[in-house]
C-alpha cells in the first residue's frame, strides 16, 4: 500500500485530487489540462473509446499521408501493386501502434513514463532523445509542406504562414488533452469531406485501362511495404498519451479496434489517393502536391487549400504536446509541482519558436536532409517498440507499480543495463539490411533491394528481451498486484 500513499501525497499538490466526487466531476469541465506526466486517478478519467478513432483518423487523413502514398508509384510500382503495398504496410504496422494504445487506460501514464519499467529511470533517456528529434523533424516537414498552401490561400508571405501554422497547434497543445480530442473531431469531419471530394475528382481522371508494368521485384515490394509500416511505427512512442484518460475498465478490444481503425483505414485511404494521383501525373504531384490537389476542383480550390491546412493541425498539436510529455519524462521525477500547466505553456512556446525558425531555414537540400534523418530515426524506434510490447504483454502482463516509475532508485532502477544493451544490439542488427537514401546496408543488394531492417529489429529485440526475462525468471510472473497498483492488476489481452 506504500505506493498508494505516495500518490495520495502526490495529488495533494493538485487541488482536484483532494476534492469530493462532485468537485472532481466539475473539474473535467476545466479547459486547461492540469495533469502532466503523473498518473491519472480513476475518478478523473473521462472520454469514450470511439474518440480514439477521430484522434488517429485526423492525424492520418492529411497531406503528408497523401504525399507518402505517392512514393509507392515513384519507386516503380503500378497502381494495383501500389494499393497492395499500401494496405499491407498500414494494416501490419497499425497492429503495433494499436497495442500501445491499450496501455493508456490500464496504466494512466504517458508512454515514455511507462518505458522506464523496461529501461530504468535514466536508461529511458536514450529512446527519449530519439523521439524528441523525431518530433522536431516531422514538425519541420509539416510546416514546409503546408506553409505555401496557407500563404496562397490567405495571400500572406510564407514567413507569416509558417508562424501562424506553428502558433495554432501550439495554443491547442497548451490547453491540453480535452481540447486536443475535441479539435480532432472537427478536423476529422473537415479532412474526411475534403478527401472524399478528392476521391471522386481523382477517380474521374483515371484512364479506363490503367497502365500496368512488369511484375516488380520482391525487393521493391518489400521496400515500399517497409515505408508504410514505418509510417505507423512513428506513432508508437506516444499513442497511449491520448488514451490515458479513458476509464481504466475500458475493454482492451475496444481500445485496440478504435485506434486501429482510425489509423490503418485513414492512412490507407489517403495514401491510395496519393498513388492514384501519381498514376495520373507523377510529375505534377512531385512538383506541387498541394497545388495539384487544389486544382482538381477549380471552383473549390480555396476551400481545398484551407482544408489541407486545417488537416495538418492535429499532427502539429501532437508534436508539441508529445514533445512536452517526452521531455518532462526525461527531466522530472514527478508530475505536479515540477510540471504545472505554466511549465507546459512555456515549454511549448519555446518549442514552437524553435520549430518555426527551423522550418523557415529549411528549403531544398536542407529539407531533404531533414526528411532523410527523420526517417532514419524510425530504424531506432523499431527495437524500442518490440521491447516495450514484449515487456507489457508477455513479461509483466500489464502488472506495473506505477509509483515506482516516478522513483529514480525504485524497483525499476536507474538503468536497466541488459535492456539498453539488447536495444543497441537490435539496432546494430538492422544496419546491414537498411535501404535508404541516407545509407544502404551491405546485404540489401543480395535481397534484391529489399529493406527488411524493421523485421530484423523486431525479431532480434523481442527474442533477446524475452530470453533475458526468462533467464531472470520474470516471464509470466507479474511484478505488481492489484493492491499495489492504481490500475487493474489482471492480465491484459485483446480478446
């Protein structure tokens, strides 16, 4: 019961934690989120599982997903093969990110805090730094892609366009969780209507007989699938951040399916549209994807440009909000007191300023370099995903002592050296199989150009971590109990 006492003291810093159930209910109506990286107690949980659908649908149904789908065609696939690889990549990759989502309601803490159980209090700094770099990289890409669109729509200079696009998501992220969820519902409708109209418009331009090329090589097919799997894996380090306020008794199956449907179906749809557009005119899409889309329905070109800009807002919000939670998890041992709403506001303002400045400097070769480095970071996230999911579903079966996650020298230790070593070994195992514009591994040619690095990373990390857990006698033996954990202690599964 020691852990429960620690959380009672912890919540004393938060006036909401000391109120009765009526006041706690009223606190849900507060606009500005009060929690940070700390545990969300049961009486403060709220929301519906279907809200996860709009969170991940809105984040995938946007211009960046469309442009990513174009790659399937530009890398040499005809439309049928492009559609097949898009579906396979997203349907497979979304499985991993949706399994992370289940952790939110069960544990009630952000994703990278939970990762302390695998790597230790300080050991988790390694994946944290990688995730922070990823946030910054994707923030720059999103700003550049939509900056010109908003400038054209509003008839303002590009600089002001980028500033406005950085400021709006920053304000939403500062307000916090509840408004983030609300904004995604609005954007889901706007983006859904936009891409529905574009679906009909693009379909009207497709020739009656689609050109078909020779059967692509196995290497090319697997390379393209890897791109779309990687798209889904980018969500993994923060997907449970947006499910952690759900009631702790939310069925695992429900959490999984709503998350999976929003992400897998949303991304597959817009990426297939990107492949359609590239089949019609790869040159036009490559030169100006936003302009190409806005020109599909000339009478609505301004509305399309505005919808494209609105559609990128959730990704920008997740970037700032996730960057804040991730950074605080690295530098703060506790939630409240050291990470108040004011701290969140200051951090996000500074982060937004840095991202905007970097976006304005990014152009041409610089932007291409940023994209390459950002995508390369995905290779570093694959082993983390494998270790995190193996620990949660096989080793500990959902049993965690949440209070110990906030103690530097608690049960999970400062650094779990075996886990860190396994993580690094799994990264090293991927290197010979990486196929990217930044680096090509020595075994790629032998595989016909296929990039199987993510498969290697998943397998090596999972096998080594489970072997280590079995050797130390931790497999299938829960660490915590219901009495010592704030959330349910029963084994978890999607059933």
